[in-house]
């Protein structure tokens, strides 16, 4: 299908929605307008391609497919099996894992399945503290992970604000966790998975890595790869990997800690996903994952990932020059965590202020934060979405300067209005989904 034909398809679908449910259509159009007219800098967001959009809107959404290819509980899945096998094959080609499960609906469910496959309720797990950059599903008390399992948390050094491996090792030796979780949602530095593996081997634990944020960088070989090292690796597909909202799980086939079990680790993971935590998979989204994975196999994808890092480093330089404090002093990946109390703002104030100028970030706690989670000391931002849109060094420098000028002049309405006009002018040069008519 050509771009022109696809455009007609999407336009026709939107016209049908408009005719049938005007309220729903208006909401979709308003969100399209927001995405087009703003600088999307939320680190966990990206823009999928037109092909991924099309795949996600196919008639595969109509099919129930409980089970796995060749082992379904419903008939009529011969083409569904082809779609899922295609996603599995492309994921294996891209990441080189021994076993791949493409069914998880989200990163949280992928993590939940990994725990279910390896733990019993009450078992001890060592994970990164949310306060230091971890994720809710790494054992926070309000998450099911923290309610079902006994989590101990490691953090970062106060001096470097980077992972304290001495603490990780000491906690592992003291508590003898069954699983050690590496990976983060707000950590701007590379993660040394080999060090984590050495510690997990020493205490006889599984090593599980949540690489949701860095999956695209890993695929492009621009970040240390956890897949050859870890027992289990989970990832979302919608962040730096630039796919639809969803997740995947990679694992070793052999369960090295329980060789006597009838099921190997791959079988345990598959059973944990279905029937453990999910019913029928979203096969239209799995097809969209397959499309995104094919895009990630192209040489241009590695260049895109390198540009993500280049853009982040440019922001690092500009922010530091303007007196902002960056957690850990900078970034190695797509993500920056900024302590905005250095410019006398809270995270919530900074998020709202930037949003008023159509720059989108999220408020975020920083290590050893003394403020509340709903109004913390920091903001988190990333460069994946703007890089997808085509912004490179020249444009990112402008974005960085605008960002700093807004935060350093929070009450200067005239300056804010001028910056909004300049943002609009810039984004006209980088249209988002121009093939889709408003």
C-alpha cells in the first residue's frame, strides 16, 4: 500500500468515526493536534510510523487467540499464528534471545509474568528503589509486585547519583533474594549488567532486566546488552523501540537454577503470560510490533538511535550552561533527570509551566528527594520523540534554550508567548502525520 492509499484509508476511517460518534472523533482530533503542535519530551513516549498505525488498526483486533501459535484454544487462527510467528522471528533476529514471548500487553504485565514464572508469594526480590530511578513494578508497596513479594531495594550513591554496586552486593548477600531486578524508569546512565550478573551468580539468584527505556539503544548496540547476560529480560515496545504500546519478554531456555523441573524457563515464562496473567493476546498490536521490529532491523534505525543520544548530550550541555542541575551530572542515554529546585521551582510547577508553552515533560522524584511524589523536586525528559520527528543538532539547541528560558523566567508572559510562536514556527518544518487530514 502506498502512502497515498494509506492516507485515504486512515481518512476514510476517521470520516466514519466522525459520522458515527462525533464526540469520540473530536477527542482524537484534539489529541492529534496536541501532538502536532507541541514538543514531546516525555522520556517514555514516541511516535510510531504510519505503517505501525495501520497494523494496529487491522481486523486482527476481531480475533480471539488464547494460547500460542499452533496451540490455540479457538479455531480460525491460521493467519493469527503467522502474525505472531512473524513478530517472534523478527524480535529474535533483532535481539538474539533464545526465547521470545510477544504477547504481554504492557511492561507492567511483562514484569508481573516474569515474577510469576520464578517466584512464590513472599519470596525475596532485590530491585531498584522507585525513589532512585526504579519502576513501580520493581516492588513499590502500592504495586502488586510489592504486595505479593518481599522486595528489598538498592539505590544510588549520594555522591555520584549512580547505582551503588557495593550496596547491591551487600544487600544481596544479606537477604539472599531469589531474583535481582536491574533496569530503571528514570536513570540517565548506562547500566552494567555484567556486574549485576556476577552478584546474582554469587547469591544464586535469577537476574531479571527491565530494559523498557533503553530497548532501542540496545537493539542499535549503543548500550550494554542484557540479553546474553540475564536469565530474563522484559521490555516495552513503545519507548525508544518506537513501536505500538505493548511489551515482550526474552529469556534463556534453560532454567539454570532448577534444572530438575519438568518445565524449562521458556515454558515457565509462556505459562506465566498465558494462562497466568492474560487471556487472549492483542493480535493487532502484535502485528504492529512485528512491523516496528522490521523497522528496527533497518540500518537507518541505528542512525536514529545515535541521533537520540546526540540530541540528549546537546541538551545536557545547554542545561548545565544555564545552571540547571542534572542528576548524576548528565546522561548516557535518551533520558535526562533535572533537579528544578536549582531554579526555585518544584517538579509540578516546572511541568505545568513548560506545558503552558507546549513543551511536554513529566514531574519526577530525584534521588533522596524531600518533596512529595505528586510535587517532587525534578522533571524527567527524553529525546526519542523529537528525534523521530526529525529534529537534529541545530533544532535541539533551540529547544534547549527555550526550555531554560521558560524555567528561568517563570512569570514572563511576553517571553513565553514569543517562545510559543517560535516553537510553532519550528514544528511547521517537521510536520507530524501530514498524510492524516484534520
